[in-house]
C-alpha cells in the first residue's frame, strides 16, 4: 500500500534527522582544543567512514587545496 510505504519512509527520514542532530550536537566543533592523539583518531575515523566528505547535513568535512593555493595564501613559493 502506497500510504504505508510513505509512512515508513517518513519515519525513517525522521529517525535519520534525529540521529544527524544528535551527532552534530556531540561533534567536535571549530576551535575545540584537541590533543594530537585525538586529532589522529578523528582523521582515522573520518577516513573509515562510507561518506567521509560531508557531515550528515551535507556540509563538507574536508577540502582539497593545491600547492599553488597554499603558496598564494602564505605569500611564499616552495
């Protein structure tokens, strides 16, 4: 039945949204102080994810920066 399928899909989405909100509330935030081992574990855990490139809300978790971009930002040529 289409209605029961729709209800199941809505319930699944609601559950996913609740999990995403909980994860974000407990996530490491910008400027949170971290020790080096915590940083290493965070990166290892991120790279083991099925979808490591964005958070549950779709925001990026990492960006690729070329050497030329780094040189430009720091005003130095390597």
